[in-house]
C-alpha cells in the first residue's frame, strides 16, 4: 500500500543540528517545495520536546490549509487566500 498524499510534510537537517520543516508538493509530475521557516530542535529537555510538538502542530495546520487550498483550486471552488 502506498501513501498518495499530494502535499507531504518533510524535514531536513540544518548545519546547526536542527531540522528544517518544509512542504513537498507533487502533482502529475510537477514537484514544488515550500520551506516553512519552522525548525525542530534536538530534544534534550522536556521544554525542547514541548516546543517541537507545538512546531509540528503548526506545520501540520499549514499543511492541511495548503491541501484544502490546492483541492479548492483544482476543482474550481473559491477559497479565501490571505495576501
């Protein structure tokens, strides 16, 4: 079974040990990246873990909003886009 999400939340390591979060958008052979400027820090303390949980929650909210916007545009529904 494969995971056929159009927009995936991914991370990549940075030079200082953190992980940068970005969205990977892939549809019909076209790939785009949206870097969120959100970072996960190495979990050394409980406060680091809580900060990472909050950051992931925000990143997932952005992902779900981008997914809704994508499908609204795809099927011609008007969507509220903040400029």
